[in-house]
C-alpha cells in the first residue's frame, strides 16, 4: 500500500505526486503550485467520489439494464437509490428525474424537446434572458430559425432579472420561460423560486438552468419549477454526468419529446446505457455537499471577505449584485488593468478566468457584462474568481494584490 491521498488545499510544491493503491489500481495525482480559482468552470473530483466511481467501474460493473443476473440487479437498485436521493433534493419523486451527460444536454432536451408541443398548439413565444449560458442561448437561436419568437430580457446593472420584467412579457402564446439559477460569470442569483410559484398558476412552462446553483442553494429548487438542468462536475462529481428534472403538473406529465432514439431508458427521453459509475459519483458528490454544506458556505464567505480586505488598496469594480450573489463567485474589473495581462501576471500563482469556460477560446467581450450595460472598459476586463474553500487555504491574497499593483497606474 502506498501513502493515502492527502488534500493539500491551496499552494503545494510543484510536481507533488501522491500514489495510493485502490482495488488493485495505482492512482496518481500530480499537482502544480497554483491555487485553483476557477471552480465555476469545473471542480476537482472529491477523492471520496472517485472511490465510489472506481468501485462501480471495477467491482459492481453490471449494466443496469441487464435483468438476468445479480450484477445487473445491483446496478439497477443503486441507480434507483441515486435517482431517489437526487430528486428529493429538488422536492420531486424519482420518476421525475432523468440522467444526462450534463447541463448542456439537459438544456437541449428541455428547450428543443418542448418545441413540438409549441408548434402543435401555436404557442411559439419564449422568454429568456440575455445573460444565459450558451447552452441555452444557442438552442433558442435554433428555435428562432424554426419560427419561434424569443424575448431576451436584459438584466439591471447588477446582473439581475426582475420578476416584473418576466411577467410583463407573458402572453397567451408563451410556451416557456427559461432562466438560469446562478449566473456563471457573476454569481448573481436569479429569482427562480418566486417565478416558479407565479408561472405554476399559468399555462407557461418554466425551465431553470441550475448548473451553478444545484446543491449550493437547495431551497430555491424545491419550488414548483417544471424543468431543472443540473451538472455534476460543479460539485466534485466527474465530468459527463448530470440530470434533468421533469416535474409533473398535478397528474399531468410535461409534453416533452425526445431528441434521440434507440432505447427505452429514462422514460424514452434519453436513450442509451446508463453510466452507473458516473451516476453513483454524482449521488455521492451531492451527499457530501449536503452534509458539509455549512462548512462550505462559511468557508466560501470567509475567503470572499479575505479577498475584499486584501484588495482594499486597489481600485476595482464589482460586476454583480452584492445582495443577491453566491459566496464563491466574484467578478471584478480593476481600473486601468487589462484582464488578459493580469491573468498572465498571475501565471504560476492562481488559475483564474475572464468568463465562461465554454467561450474562453474567444476573446470577444463578455455577453453577460455587456447585457448589464456596463462601460466598455469594465466589460472588456472582467476577471472571474471562483473557489472551493478546501482548495484555497494556502492562497496569499497579497500575491493577487501585487500583480494588480504592478499593472494598475
């Protein structure tokens, strides 16, 4: 047996390698001496989650669809337990949750899967916001090409969509409202709980992209929201697993149509062999997050306050709503500082981002900050910091301050 995995947190010596023996396999971890401040893009898989995933890959490796032997029976039972657990956190029953590859697929199933009903009933109007993730904006742009009318609401200068703005745009032919739970660039929380209760009294369906909010604001998502997209890799689960909640309205199922065909899995809405190891990893990650929620919240807030205290000597603008934000995402623009130059200055110190990882190959200004109506200089130089408390213990805020001071005139 080699030494057990150690959670080093924060800054660690360059090229530290830890090795452990787990069910006959050697597992290696190479860490760099860079503090990870890009948790809104993805998170490291929790070692406890990795152990569960490995177990269902190498020991209980059966296909949940195999009905003739114990391997399949164990896999099927485990998946059902995971489904029940995850659905319960959304105030729903197990049969209302289907597994997907992540929030992008969930968003596509929700938005494109409702389109046939809209076409059949003549309800071709959709309301969304201009600050949604591309995984929502691009499917809706596709629906526009099919004759749907889409209203893209702009937020206020702090990045929040008002309930009143949504209500004002509702029409008899409004099929769907799609609004994200937490903005991935600014961390601003949208009023999805209140909107869920309002829209449930209408014929308009409500979809929420909860990739950034799932497990972090659990009470919001128990509201009567029709469709909820979640992602595993934002909370310490592996990439490639997520879910879509399809909540009943009374006894009625939503008129959702599949995008793919080829099997009866997931109520025929998402065919294909269920990735049991990933599903069990998602369930374990949610369980850990739920049980350690108070520590996460307190630690995330404490680090946020440390950042503000350390940055007091610099000149910056907070891009977001201080009153309605999650504690672990912060978007800043430093006066007179080019964000790309600052990222280069932080190389070897901290991993940060200018916005969504899904659009980071493009250097176009943030569509989120642009929609907020902020000045061009602020929009072009927004820097997103996002973190897990367990991974920032060794970070020196002074290193960030020094990099800013070096560039700030």
